[in-house]
C-alpha cells in the first residue's frame, strides 16, 4: 500500500475512533457507554479498512417467559444431580472472577434430546445467522452453567481460544457483558495478548437474551462480565432466582462448516 493509502486509512480509523468515543450517556460509575448508532458507525468505518469480520452478536428477547422457566428448572435439576456427590456448587473467586459452577458436562451427549437446554443453541444459531457467518448446525462439545450473585458477580477479561462458536443464554438478573474485537485477525498466539483492539462494546443482557461469538484464536474476542444488576430479575421466575444471573454456556472444540 502506498504512503498516501496508509495515511488515508489512518485518518479514517482515527475518525472512527473519535466518532465512537464521542460522549454518549454516562453510566453511574462515570464511564461512557457506546450507543447502537455509534457501534454501527464503527463497523462501517472499519469494515473496508481491515480484514475484520463480525464475531459477536447480541440476540434480545429470544426466549419467552415459559421457555425461561423450563430452562431454569432443567438447569436446577441438572445442577442437583451434578453436585449430588459434591459439597454444592464450586465457588470460583480469583483473578477478578466471582461466580459459582452449577454444572459442567462434556461430550455431544451432554444435552438429552427433547430438553430445552439441548434445543437452545439451534434457536440462537437460527436467529443470529443474519448478523454472523454461522454454521447450519451446532454440535455441542461442552455445556456448563454459572451462577453470578448480584452483590459481586464478575467474569475476568479473557479470550476463550476455542475453534468453534460460543453461545451464551442469560437467565435471571440483568448483566453487563462486554467484548473487544481486534482491528485485524491473525492466528498468532502473541496477537491475543498484543492485539490493537477496537473500542469496547457493552451489552446489557436481560433474562431470555443470548450472546453468540467466535471463540477462536483468530477472532480474538476479549470479553467478560462486569456487573450483575440487583432487582432486575423478572417476576415470572421463582423467588430462588431473584438474586442471581444464570449463564448457560455452550462451546465447540471443532470448527463447523458454514453454509
């Protein structure tokens, strides 16, 4: 690329950063939160400037109250069986994370046919296909469930480093999920640590919402959970769920072919 081409690219990237980082609504902690229109401006500015492909999508209101109840009942039952020989859910509190492991089940047979938990990934995949280059089928390698308390629930910043797609279904209280994508994609392990990243995008996940993102090294999606909001659990969920956010997470240890 010529010197003029590089200069023009740098100027457009800088304008994109300036547009996205322009003051929007302030959060209670004083940080700025990106607005949807600003995220679109960012995507348009970088779409033709880099080899970046969209790697993250937020699907709002995907699961009905009845479906949420079914999922919550199933994950409660699965958690009871999983922890029957344990001293209850394992508490993870280190490196900025604070949550409990309700269950973790490996293998394609981890989701019994006919269960809501088994059906959820395909529903997310179907709805998210308009935003991302997703496979036609989703074969689950691992499904787990985490419980975040409203008082202290957090998930430290990390990159999953898995070949396939990661699907998250959120139940209970609202949570602030964030993601940072790299400006350029590469399979270098050093790039995971050293990548120059686009501005952080924040997603407020309500009960029944889903996230889907590329978990691969090349996509290099840095993400985490910053906050779980008290008093936001919907009333159609039982009292036992009112002070928690439940995260159903599906992972793939292989890469599915897209259509």
